[in-house]
C-alpha cells in the first residue's frame, strides 16, 4: 500500500508533523527505530510556548518550572523568578513526552511502527521507496531522524548539521530532596575551567534530576569533573544514578546550526536533522515542533497541487527562514558568538544578570531567553539598547575583548 507521507523518526518533530498531516485525512506512516518507551538522552526542559501545539498533561510534565539559577565560579548563584502563566515551563522525561506525542499522532490516524530503522530512501519519478525491515512506498518523505540519521541524510545528498556533544545522567532522589536542593528552577552552570565552550545543567523532575554537560569536544571526563565540583556534588548526596537499557551515563550530540537546503524533490528535513536547535541553551524541542508544523503546511499544499518537486517543497525553506531563522535562530547564532567564542562567557553572564537586576526591561528579556516570551531578535535588541550599561558592568577591558566576536556576530 502506498502512503501519502512517510515520516522517518518518532521524536517531537516526527510525531508533530505526523499528527498535523493525519488530521487532514491523509494517509501517514511513522517509522521509529527505537522501541516504544525508549530512553531519550535529554534534559527535558520546555517553555510554555510548547503548549501552542497541544496541551501537555500533568504527569507527562513532571514539574512546573517557575524560575532559573545561573551559576558562575566567581558570583555563585544568580537566581531569577519566572512566575506568571506565560513565563513558566515544564521539566519531564522525554520517554513520556515522546510516547505521548506519538500516541496523539496515532489517535489522529497515523500508522506507527516502532523498532523500524530505515536503511535507505530512494527517490523515483512518481514515488519514494523507503527501505528497512520492510519496504514501503509514498509520495513524499519527511526526515525527522534527529542527529541519529546522519548516514541516511548523507546518502540522500543532504547536508548534516554541525554539532556539539552532550553527556548526561538522571539521578533519582525523593521529591522532598529535589524540592529542597533544586526547587522549581532550572540550573545552568557556566564554568570555563570545566568546559571552555559549553554549559552544565541540573533540570529537576518530580523525584529525579537530569545532570549534564555539553559543548564542543565534551567527553565523559568533563561530566565526571562536573559531578565532582563543589556546587553540584553536595546537591547529589542523596541521589542514585538511574539505569536505562543497562546504561547509566548517556552521550548524544546536539546540532549547532541550521543546514542550508533542507529539502529535495519529495523530501523535507525537520528538527535536529535540519539543525534547528537553539545553541544558547541548546534546547531544540520547540524548534523541532515548529519546523514540523511548517513542513506539514507545505506538504498539505503540495498534496493539494499534486506537486512534490523541489520548487514546490522549497516553500518549506522559505517558511523556515521567515518563522524560525529571521526572528529567532539568526539572533541565537549572534548570542552564541558572543557567549561561546569570546572568552568572556562567565563575565557576560554576570554582567547581564547585574544589568537585569537594575533594569526591569532587561530582567524581562533575560527571563525570555528561557521562557521564549520574546523572540531572540527582541532580546538582542534589548541588550543592544542597553549596551552602555552592559559595558559599565563588564568593565572597559572586557568590553574591548568582546569586540572581535561582536563584529562576527553582527555579520550573521
Ligand atoms: C543531553 C541533551 C539534553 C537536551 N536538553 C534539552 C532540553 O532540556 N530542552 C530542549 O528543548 N531540548 C533539549 N535537547 C535537544 C532535543 O533533545 C532535540 O532538539 C530534540 O529531541 C529534537 O527533536 P527531533 O524530533 O528533531 O529529533 P529526536 O528527538 O532526536 O528524534 C529523532 C528520532 O528518530 C529516530 N531515528 C533516527 N534514525 C532513524 C532511522 N534511520 N529510522 C527510523 N528512526 C530513526 C530516533 O530513534 C529518534 O527517536 C537536548 C539534547 C541533548 C542531547
């Protein structure tokens, strides 16, 4: 039987596009390499705006997040509150979230096959052949394989995004201890003596916490060093590392940059496979779902017009640039330059926090970095309009050191 659309990959991107297209009455097959309920290495923090796609039930979202803590070696803890309906976020296990999204897609009429690793995709004149444990045919295919589908992507002549590496483990601990040690806040650690190009985090769930590190060249030794650092070691005294599929410590890559051409005749590429993650805090769930929504819109139009040619699907790229790049990722990449390529990471975090403390507008923009209540473009403009105050907090020497990366950022 030929499908209208086959989606390769059942993460947030794949499940979202599958549901939207099936709701239009089209014939959709979702192929996922993992088994149902597979563990996914992810901190599982999402902003409230993820609910724009569909409400996330309590139980799937384990903890409502109402603030954050930034930590640097010099300043220690810099806390902020992000209360209010729009500002809050959720922390959850991706196993539950991804299963919930795939079930929603299934309920919308999508045929779902777990433990199905797609080996090859062949684009023919009138159809696409998708090959794995079985062969299927469809009119169009969406690649939603995250970073795990690099070989498949290359075989189709599609670029693979550049990426950084992450190492993470989940620590089980009683809810009361999670409340006491972490509260309803996400913790981001900036310590260049541990990781010179990246961050570490603690994201609390109900009775567990995800602890991880990420960055360029990050390995398990960075993770071990973070666990031994004073700030986190004390907090984990009552925690026990959890085991998933026989493994305690997990490593996974995260993309750094969007690819240039995420479509071909009869193919679109979404989510991490397309490099849509946001390399400030390295979150990518919302962005994967957003790219999925845009790909769904383009697919439905192409289906109506019976035209899955490159020109028709190039509309997806135009929408991505308009909805995700121009207002968001372009400015994310600017922030990324300043933060991670200036040797001023800790100074910048401390100066921005001090500025936010004296300026309510900057505090709102700082919170928006986490909550997504302002676009990255608005946050950048807010920072730039406060540049003299920022220079005051950074000091003249550090501000001068920032100039080369600022110039690079402004060229993006
Ligand atoms: C350690 C870590 C922490 C993170 N923390 C956060 C966070 O707190 N918040 C946030 O928003 N983002 C976070 N991210 C990023 C987030 O996980 C990704 O951006 C998001 O999962 C992208 O969704 P996706 O659907 O594009 O890809 P994925 O979620 O990676 O899903 C891709 C799916 O495709 C399947 N697949 C791959 N190849 C094949 C194949 N050949 N055939 C069939 N199936 C295949 C995989 O099994 C997988 O299930 C984190 C990432 C890491 C590594």
